[in-house]
């Protein structure tokens, strides 16, 4: 499931934490009939790519496994499922940024590579997954270099900066706090600085990483337990941690706003699960936007980039025609149909993530 089929309230409940991915991979590949697996869990999607000689039986076992791990009520999630060539085509679109919230975004390419690397390190890939994912990297690069899909804002981070600019006008002199020192935090901070932000304060659970990012951005680092004390000094907070629960609480921001004497505070939550409690938005002069709300900003430049979608898909189709699905990954051909369908869980069963 992804941002097209499920809102953030569902995606955050099904998100698989990075540190838990190897455990899930090992358990999935221990199921009868599943020989290889790669788990891709990002802020916008949870997808499981698998290999099996008996896909329907393997799917049933995977469904049971997922039902045991995610408490979602029947009908809450719309799932999609692809097989054979359609599965390869879907992965190629994902790696190329065609299936992203911000069309053509670049972060997803690195996330796919990391998901594959984790599966390799865990020992859950072999001939099929190795060939399929290596080819997805080739296609992702080919699409980006031979089309204009990256024109305009091509990352969630840059879309967040567009939103900040709409709220504040020119960002000259704005003071920014970044909570979380990952790649998305880095690109967002770089975009803010390029558009005039005055200073960057970085906080992260690993203080070494906070210091490293702060040095790169010519900003300052603050220990994670101390960042609340700096909120009086900032105009914008961008939060993107991997915490399983909210780290920015309503009572925390309420205390801060009592000292700010009406000075607005703008918060952008680009984490899944969300870092900032929804109730924060109820506080006077506080403006909170989550990752789904960035869709509105991204869509403004979407028309121009949409013209390139057909061009990108032709690049992918031409690649598949040249390689052939059997040569590509040794996958069995689907018996009739497109090999792709969108499914809803039966009322008698609980929903599952994307097999």
C-alpha cells in the first residue's frame, strides 16, 4: 500500500521500522514457498517484493503472517498486488520516481537501494531478486537521464520548503530547527538555506550525527534532550525522525508559545510514523503540516512533469521489451491478464500490506 491507497493514519500503523526489517525478512523467507524477499518501507509506502514458484500458496502464507503483525480493521486499507512482468514494471516505476507523492523525486532511488542492500545483508535475496533490483537501478538512472521528469520540485523536502515559502513569503532571516539527521532532513535543510534561511539548528538522538550535519550546513547542534529549550529561537521546525511515537507534544509547544508572545511557529512533519501530535495544530499561531498535506504543494508543479510520464513509461517498456521478463529475473509468466490487480481484503479477514 502507498500514499495513493492509504492516508498517513494507516501508513504509520503499517510502517516497518528500519531496525526491524531484517527480522521481518528472515521470518518472511522462513514461510513455506517464499524463497526470496525485499521489504521497502518508507514514509509513502510499504511494499514486499517476493519470489516463489507457487505464488498463490506463498501469498496465503504471507497474508496470515501479516495479519498476525498488523492490527488493522477489515476494509481500512486498499491493497495492490502485481505479479510477473507487472511486478517488475511497478518496481521500475517506483525506482524512477513515477509512483512517488512528488513526481520524479530522488530520495526513493536511494531508499530502494538501501532496501535491497538490507535484504542482501540479511541473506534473503538470490538470483531473482538480485537481477530484478539491479535492473531497477539501471532503469531508474536511464529514466532520469533521458527524460525531464525531475523538472521542478522533485523531493518531499523541496516541496516542504515551497510550503514554508508560501507561509512566510521570503525565507530570508528565518531560523530553522531540524529534528532528525537523516537524508531527508539534510536535503530539506539545504533547500531552506538556498532560499535564504538564516540559521539551522540540528538535533538528533545520536549527537555525533547532529554535529556532522550541523557542520555541513554551517549551523549548530543541540542534544536531543535539550532541543525544547531552543524553540523560542526558531521560526520553522522540520521533524523527520525514525521514532515509533510522537516526539513533539502538545503540552511542549503550548509552553513554548506562552513565551513567544504571539510570534508564529511553523511545523513540518515529514516522518512516518508522525513525529508531531495532531493537537499541536489547535494552538494559536501554530501551523502544522504533515507529509500528506505536502501533496497539495507538489501537485502545483505536477502538470509540467506529468507530460513526461508517458515518455518515462516508454523508456521502461522499451527496457522490458529488450530484456524480456524471463531473462530479466527468471520470473514465471502470468497465465492471462495483465498480471496486476488491486485487491480489497475480504470482510472476514484482516488487511495486509503489499505482497
